[in-house]
C-alpha cells in the first residue's frame, strides 16, 4: 500500500513538471507562429550553383 502512495506522489510530481514546462514554453513564445509551419512544406528549396551542376550531370 505504501508503494501506491509513492507512485501517486511521483506521478503528481511528473505532471507538475510537464505543466511548468508547458507554461514556460508558452510564455517564451514557442507557439506564436502558427501559420509558417503549415505552409513551409509548400515552398521549394533554393539550389546552390554547385547543386544545380550536380543535378545536371546526373541527368546526362
């Protein structure tokens, strides 16, 4: 029975740690930009001249 009280105490402590981490992330601006991650996959990556030459050699 004592082990159950110990495990309940640890689980409450762990939940409080996660709650504090969530509030810290929210306060530090972690969740401010909600638009960019959703459309980032739609943008093409720009190739450097070295990468363009390599891709041209691969197709020849």
